[in-house]
């Protein structure tokens, strides 16, 4: 009987946040993934480069997260804070590595929402082509060198993809 409370404890977690309060719910997502609207999300604590983070997500049938609204940004912020109370910078799926200042999501979706920190993106020293969230006190987006090693967030569409077991 101890097994059932343990499994349930993994399936639901509270997101403590000053400006966003919600429950992480598994819904019909796989274990360790959490549902928001029509997608499943997973925080990956392992610190790797942007490309390795994307490859890891793809190996699970997903991509680095694309963010399309302030509501979704707040969910991502809460997901990260649930697993990392320090809210360290975390890779998302935005990049301009193919063409400078032409940002695109790694999953191919249109960029219809941005949440840049002040004076970003700035491509500092001409080497910043990948994007992380939780930059600065406002926890906004920043372009960064793709070789930096950071945790990441993966996501997949519930109706379209199923993660690889």
C-alpha cells in the first residue's frame, strides 16, 4: 500500500511562486511529465549544452519547449521553480543559430510570443545563438552561448506525439 501514495506524490506537485500559484498535474502525460493545456512538459535537471538538451528531448519524443503566451511562460517558470528553488537559468527551444536575429523554435512552431530581458537579445561577442529563461531579477529570456551547460524543459503536443519509452 505504500507504493500508491508514492506514485501519486510523483504525479501531482505544487508550484510555489510569488506571482503564480498552480498545481502541476500529470493528466494523461507520462510519468514525470506534467500537463498544461494540450502539451506535456518535463524539467530536466541535467546540465548540458543547448544542442544536447534538444537531442535529449528528441530522444523522448519531444523538443525543447516553445512558449506561446504569458500564461505558458508562467507555467514554465513555476515548473522550473518546483524542481529548482533557486530558479537558475534554463534552456528553452528558441535559437537564431541558422540566421542571426531570425529566431525560431526547435519544434518548427512560429515565434508569436517573446519575453526578452531588457536589451536582449544582444548576441554578446557574436556567440550567443541559443535562449534560456530565468535571466536577471525579472526571470526573462536571454540569448546565450549554446555551449553553456544548463538544465532544460522539454515539451510535446499530446495529440500529435507520444514520447519514446
